[in-house]
C-alpha cells in the first residue's frame, strides 16, 4: 500500500498544481491554440492527484478502523478480575450509596447502644489497667520488703553494739511497713521479749493475732505459749494445744518440739511415746544437718537458784574482769590461756562473742610457742574457712600434719578428715581409718564419732552396727551431738540394738536442745542480771515450754520471788509449783525438794505434810540430798505427815552432816535442840506437854530453835569475855 503524502509533500503538490493552472491560463490567453500534448499532461496530472487524494482518504479511514479494532482486542485480552475493576468500582459506589441510605436508619438506632458498649469497654480496660498497676506496686513492695529484711538480718547478725541492733530493727520496721511477714514476726518478738525497745505484751499479741490470720506459724506458736501461761491472754491449755498443732503443721520447729515434750510427759495430752518420737525426730533431723555444717549453737545454762547472790561468779559465764585477767596472762605468754581464749572466740562460748580474728591471733601466738593444740585448731580454721582466713586445703594439711606428727589427737582427727573427704588429696579411707583410730585411742570424741559413722554407713569398711554403736556411745559420753543423733537413729529403728522408743526420744531431745533458740539462755540471763525480770521470765518460760529443765527451774525461781509483774500474784505460786514439778520429773533434785517445801508451807496448793514427806523421801533415796535429809529428819522429829521417830531423826541429821560439810552447823543446832528437849522430858517429873503446846501456840512451832540460837550466842559471848 502506497504511503500517504506528508504535509510537506501536500504543500509542494498544491503549489505545483497552482503553478500549472496559472501557466495554462497564461498560455491560453497568450496562445489560444494549446497543443494536445500539453492537455494530455494536465489530464494525467489531475488523475494522479485524484488517486493520491483517494489513497490518502482510505489510509486515514483504515488507521481509524485499526485503532478502534486494537482497543477492542486489548479489552478482550484483560483477565476477568482486571476487566471488571472499573465496572465493579462503579457498581460498588452505587451499592455503597444504597447501603448507606438503608443503614442511615439503623445507625441512629444503634448509636446509643454502641455508646453504652464503648463505655463498658472503656470501664473494663480502665479497671484492668488499675489492677495491673496494683499488682505491680504490690510486687515492688514485696521485693523491697524482702530486701530490707535481708539487710536487717545481715546487720543484726554482725552487730556488736546496741546502736547496730537498733539499726537492724529500724530496717525490720521499714520491711514490716512494706508487708514483709518475717520482719513483722521479728518486730512482734522484739515487743514480746523487750529487745531494743521496752516490753509491750499487748502490742505483741495484737501483731501476733494479725500474723496468725495470715498463716504465720511463728505467730501461732507464740500465741500458744502465751495462752499456756496466761500471759496477756486467758490461761487456756486447750487453746494453746490448738495453736501448737497449727504451728507444727505450718512448719514451726519450736511448736513441734513443744508437742514432742507434751506427748513425752503427757501434758494436757495422752502420753504417747511414738507421737513424741515423730515430732522430736523432725526437729533433730534439721539440727543434725546444721551440726554437720559446723553450725551448732553452744549453750551456757546458768542455774539462777544456785547462786542468786552472786551470778557473776557462775562458771558458765566468763566475768568481764576475769576475761581481762585472762587476756593479760595471754599477752604475758601463757600458752594454755592463749589456746583457751582462741577456742572460746572460735565458737563463741561463756558469753564471749564469736570472733575469728581474735581466735586466729591467739592460735598463732600459741602455735609459734609450740602448742600442738593451737596448730590443730589453725588447721581446722583453714579447712573450714571463715572471715579471718580463706579456705585452704594445703595450709590446713600443713598445720594438721605438724600437730599429728607430735601425736596430737586433734591433728590426727583433722588429717583423717582431709583423707576421708578428699580435701586437696585423693580420697583414702584406709588412711583416714588409721588416723581416726589413733585419735580415738587418745580419747578425742570427734574421732570416735567418725569411726562410728564409717562403720554405720560402710564408708571404706564393711558395715558393722555393733562397732558403730560402740563408738557412737563412747563419743556421746563426752557430749558429741552427732554421735547422740546417730544413737537415737539406731534406737528408733532398732538398728544394731534393741528398739527403744523412750531412749530414742530422750536422745533426740538432747539434739533438739542445741537449736538456735537456745541462745535465749544467754539473753535471759543477762536480762535477769540487769534487773529486767519480766523479759528474763518470758524468755525462760518459752524455753521451759519447749522442755528445757534448766529453764523450768529458772522460771519457777523467778516466779516464787514474786518480782515479775506480767502475771497476777495469785498465779505465781501455782505456776512455779507446776514448773518445779516438770523440772523434778527430768531429774532436778532441788526441784524435788521445792515441791516438798510448797506442800509443807502450802504455797500454790493446800498444805499437805504427807505429800511433802513423799517428795523429801524421793530426794533422799534418789539424789542423796543433804537438804532433803535434814527436812525429813525434822518431820520425823515432830511427827509431821509421818509417825514420830526420834532415833530415825537423829540418823537422818547425822547423814545430812556427813553428806554435805555445809550442813554441819544446822545439824549441830538441830541435834542440840533435839537432845535438850529429850533431856528435859526425861528429867522433869511433871508433864510439860500442856505447857509445851501453850508455848507452841504463843510463839510458833519454831520457838525452840530461836531459843537455842539465843542461848548459843550468849554462850559464845560469855566465852569471849572469859578469855579476855
């Protein structure tokens, strides 16, 4: 197909056509007779122009047709979804308009309900956010309370003066304000026992009751104790038993120990050895675990009734002046004193604080002077590690070897421990056994215990329960606590020995009494010495409730002095009698005599001479008490609660003087009175019984003793005047 002419071509074509036409007119006007050839050229030119125009028109129409056809083809090639986009968009717009028109009515009706739903949702979300914030704040308070309590505990454990203790309790108070239960328990204890601040029993009870509702087993135990004695609460043993039961179920070791003692002695419950065994065993297992980690608590039990006039001279507590004198001797080079002071500071005994630095100082001085005991104790310090020296097996081995090479029992035992546990050396049971045997032969109780443990557990040797029992028994005679524990285990299970519930319970009881609560013996003693009778009494009373015999006699001694103010006057003698009785059952001879005295004078009970005679007789037969002999002789002399027997009275008076030298003077006076009265009755012709009874009624039953005393004083004065 010929291409259509361009715009420039069209212009040139028309220009040439116009020029030809103009030329033709000029020629026709100038030459009227144009030739046929020229006409033919013009005709062909016109035909050619017509053809060009026709072709151009056809091409234009063809281009339009092709363009329209191409658009149709493109629209057919689109996918269905793409093809309907425009149409669907327009349809959607129409539908949206229709839907909007239809929903306009519904919107007006639903607007109100939507607003209500939105308000409910907003309220729900606001409450949820508030709840989350509260939980987070509570969590933060708990964490802060726990941090403050831990810090206070650390400060209290390392406190060396009153100011540091006050700082510790201030931290406890802040932790308690954050809701920390343990801190609140400590604050309640401080109020009850009078630690740091003055004693406030009513405030302590209110706090304990609040804690008990939260499930605090310590609070339940405390409320049981207060109910048992009627201190600040109604005296109610049944209620106390309920509190102790809940406290024990919650994990209170003190409650379990109290229940064990009650079942053992049958106090407000039926006596049940197996129940006592169950409770004591639980506590003993815990204490034994502490003892194996060398966390035992040494206990100094001062008996107040023995030295009420001069407590400072008691051998259980080292007086400050005596301690200063010992320090002076140690600095002057007394090796034995150096070792003794080192031991006292190493474990904290006789009222001295535990101080590893002072212990290290004295042991080093004694070791340099050649003390093998000091060398062995240095090895012990390095083996266990403490704030003064880091744990070092090599150094421990060196010091133990130095002591063992010189035959020191403590050094041999320490070296055996290194081989037994493989501390810095390979485990060697054979070598350990040899070293333990050498130390045990020298009488060291810890080595005897280790031998017993090896045979009991079969560590490096064949199990032999008979040998284990032998060594445990030997060690227990020296008071080795772990040996006592394993003896209790053997008696409780019948391993290697005939099972005995009673024996097992008594042994477990001895182990349980090494718990940290025994520290109250010292605080109670110092409170009594400082004149804080109420604080001392309540601490001794708690220990007495747990079955400590010394605490029972001390509590009774304080009560009978009637210096305490936390109990009514009419409660003191009956409570003291009850405590003396519990102490007497546990073997306290003085308590047995006190029970006789209470029945003789009618303190806290009705006067009963026969019961007094019974208890005096037990004290004489079982404990050979000179005081009981004297009292019983007096009752035989006068026929009080028993048939009058002058000959038996003389015999008991003489026996009392032979038993205790301090009884010579009272016995002499009593015998002098007895002989004089007997002489008067034999010599006088007439009967003086009526006059005698009149004198007894006028001057009292002891007027004769007073008269004899006056006569003796007059005789002494006469002898002195005669000598002058």
